[in-house]
C-alpha cells in the first residue's frame, strides 16, 4: 500500500507515520517526488486494514498497490529513478555505456581496454572477476586479484567499476572493490543472494534470466528493494527461444514495457543477446531507439584470444563505430550520449 502525504506535512508527522508502520511489522519506504511524498508500507496489507492510517496526521489518502511488486512499481513512484554508479547517473536524458571485457584477464589488458573505451565515450568499466561458466573446466575468473586490477584501473582512468557477484561468500570482497554489483542471468532468482545485495546499499545491475518473464524480473528486483536498496538498474540481455542463429533473442519489447511498469532505469546488453560481434552494433542501436537508458557492451583488444566470450566482443575500433552511430540515434529520439 502507498500512503500519499498531504502538501506541507511536517517531519514529526512523517516520523510518527513511519513508527506506526514499523510497529505493525511492516517496512516503510519513502519516495519524495517533485510534487508529492509517498510512503510505501510493504508487507501483509491486511495488517494495514486494521489501522486508522488515513486518520493519521499528515496522511492524505491510502492507495493499495495491486501488482505483486510494490517498491519498484510505477504506482509507488511516478518519476523515473536515476541510479548513480560512482558519479555517473544512469537514467534521465543521458544514455550511458558500460564497456569492458567479459573477464578480467590481466592488468595491462584491462588498462588498455578501459582507456580505449573511455576515449570512445564509455563512462563505466565492466569486467568479471568471478565467472559463472556452463562448463566447470572453463576459465572461472581471477577472483580477488581481478577485483584489485579493476580498482587500480578505476583509480587511473576515473571510470567507476561494475563486476558480477555470484555467491554470498564473495559479497564483502566485491563490496570493497566495486562501485556497482552485477547480478547475472543465472542468479536472477537466487533469492538469498538478492536479499544480501539488498542489504549492501550498493547500485545493482540486475540481468533478466534466460527464460524469465518480465514479471519475474520485476519480482527479483523487488527482493532487492524490499531489503532497502532501490538503486537497481534492470538489464535486458536476451532470452532463450527456439532460434539458434544467435546466442539468445533480444526481447526489444521488454524495454518500453519495463519503462511503463517500473521507475527503474533499463539498459540493454547486445553482446549476450546476440553472441556475435557483428550484431552487437545494430542490436545496441535498436535498444537505444526503444528507450533504453544505456548499453552494456563487451570489448576486447584481441577477441580471438579472449578467455571468455570472444565471439561477442567488439574490438576498440568497432566499439568506436558503435558509439558514433549511437550518438546519432540518441539525438533522433531527443536524448544525448
């Protein structure tokens, strides 16, 4: 349920309302918009029906949220949310590009890719220190050593860092080194992990699962938000279909649908969606045209020798071409890069 506060409410009235919500065993979430402040009371709404909520000082009216996801719903917050990764805002007018190798392979390689992508216009560095692989014999990542490389390159280039958290036992390490946490497609419904990330109070990029519906993606985001962390960015990265020509099938419909259902920013990962480097640029441009707030792109200086996902990684010159075209698409829809 959302509680709409009266214009001119006092902080005392707000604090009293929050206390009553907590006393009832519910979790309050505050959303301060341009015109109105809304308090979400998350939990069993039958409890609220026994409380004289609308008669409390400062409360104008109570409105039930009918959707199963509450805090991430447009009903809870009408304005688009902007999530900052470091000092980089994701959401709003400017489209951001998160670029880097699938896996951190070494310090020199990471530095070179970071400098090349930043020069082309990317604003955030991505790289996997822990890698979930289909085969147990494939490269699994450098672990803490990879995290240290990411932090060193951030200090040198100024690019904030995004990396994947696969397991709760690595949460302290990833929290220490990263500016934002990525939840991979395989872990989208790892609810214990999502709840732990919700307590970490660090920006999250939540990828859609291989066969997950949009509703299931939003419910996973709600797991994170229900623990207090609403700095969530949703990522459409392609879903599994009957088609075999590409690694996955990008659900372009998901972008405008998510923008209508939730206030959270939405980005598109054309690398995992296609699995083929020559398709990354056209599919990335389609994501921007559909309304995405950013792209997540894999870049490698020598994809032929990459230890992970070389087939879908752009070389720096191809990445620059993507950025130049993306600027023109962004301008055509009234946004900037």
